[in-house]
C-alpha cells in the first residue's frame, strides 16, 4: 500500500486527525510534556517525554476508541460494541462507550492482570474472560460480534482509530515546535501511524522512529517483505506492544512515513522502566518505556530535540516488582550469589559480616542443609543482594573469594 498525506484517497489524512482533535476536546487530556535532564545529557540534545501514561485510563488508547465509537451510525450504536484486549484497549473502549452511552462488552484473557480487569469493569464494560492468550480472546470477541451484531472495535487496524491516536502528534507539534525526532513504541502500529500522519504533514523534516521489543518485532520483516508478516509466538514483558502481525491499515502508513524501526531487548526495557521511575518520577509500563530504551541503547543515533512518547502506565504491581528487580540486575544493582559453607554455628553470621564490610545490602537469604549433593557438614546459601553497580558487584565477588568462599554458577 502506498500512502501520501496529500492523497484524498489515503486511509487517514491530516484533516481526519484535526477533526479527531476537535472531537476529543474535553474528553481526552492534553497530556504533559516533561523534559528529561538525564536523557538530554546522554543524547547531547533536549529530550522531552510525552506523558500519555497520564492520560485518562492510563494510556493513549482512549483517543482512538472514542473517535471510532463516536463515528458509528445510530443503529450501530444501538447494537453495542465489542472489543478484545489484555488491558489498555479494553479500558479505552469501556470509558469511551460509557461517555457516549453505548453498551460495551470486552473480552479479556483469563491471564489478564486483576487491576486491568477491575478497571475495565469500573469504566462500565461487561467483561468476559475467555482463553489464555489474546488470539483466543480475539476470536471469541469476533464470534460474539457475528452472533449479536455488535460492532467490533479493533485496537489499531481502522482509520478512525489511527486518526484518534494521531492527535498525540498534533500535541507534540504544539508543545515542542522545534522537535526533530519523535520516538514511538510499535505494536500493531496504530499510534505511530497516526503520529506520522500528523507530524509529517506539517513538518516533513521531522524524523519518526519506531521501537519494537526484539521478541515481538513483526515490523522489520514485514517492511522488508513489503507486506504484513506474522511473527510466531511473540514473547516480551511489554504486553502493550506484544503483537504478532502489523495491522493492514497502519502498515501502509508506517512503510511510507516512518523513517526507521528499531528493536530493544528485555534488559533495555526493564532498565528504561526503572529510569522513568527513578529519574522522571513517572510510572510507565514496559511498552511505554520502549522509546526510552531505544535512547539508552544508542543515544548518538537521535537528532534533538527528541520527543519520546510514553504510551502508557498501566503496569501490574506484580509485573512491576519483577521488572524493577530485572532492571536493577541489568544495571548491576541487584546480585544473586550461591555458595557453600561449613554448617556450624556462626557460619552464616561470618558470611554476612563479609558482605556488610563491603556495604552489600542483603535482601533475602535461602539456607539449604538437606541436599544429597552436599557433604555431611556442608550447607548451601543463596543470597539476593542490593548493590551499587557493576564495580560494586565485582568488589563483592572479590571479598567473598578473599574470605575463602567459592561462588557457584
């Protein structure tokens, strides 16, 4: 598909995005844009964070869902709407439907985090739990639509949804008119497609960079093939961009208007999430942190001023705990060590004294005495330590070896 912002037959135009912006006035927040001193110093140019994590429902999804549902015919509204989502789209559809007086049914996988299920219900949707993965949930929602006549609201593969998401791009141009690079996470492609339409129509010189999780990166092979290509078993902690196939509508726009698509690792995602929390004081989900991860992984590749879009902040507390620990480990601030010692009174206290002397904070201790691999007088200890970075980790290891302990793999 070839697409041009000047082509009246194109799926989404700048006028569509401007119309969506008027429609969303008083509904969606004009989210804040915050400067990041740390990232600016790293990149060597101003870096701003577009805080869609502070949008109503906690992500940008309300924008596209509202525009799509608001554009339905009266008879379509009367039939109600249905959606399938593990979280952000579910909440966007639920709130948009409630605001417009439309009945909504949202199918969610049984594995969806409880806070997201509760929030979707609180926004007014009937929630039905079905399947273990989103593909199963999607099939159930489409079957429901066929049986009941409810309108299926796709999370990214519809021009109205893309136009709604594109209002983020208009706000970026208004809040940072000197912007040179916009960095956006990509799942199905609706958000970056909308932003690209808005930004490129007004400022074709601005570089648009997409970011995908390496374990769920369907766009690079799709762009190479010239058509949407599926990635089997996408795997990433960033469930907001965990999409196995690009949408048909956004794919054509991305292919023509997006300058580059990069990938980031799970370590880079967790480090970025931790940085947003510590340095920017912003709670951001892994998908929302993906643009920051790209800046951290290759800071010299981005011409400033840079705007990084933090697309959402709906992170399950259980996942947050694990991601933060993973991020701390990636930064050398969390260390797990396993070693053997003589099982006698005071042995553990002696070990803890060695760690205390090098200022390693012990978070957890596991003490095993009954394992056939151990000698009669041996015990195995696993410790989880809070450390101060890679150099401190090395110092801890040296202190343990100097004290006669053998650190096991």
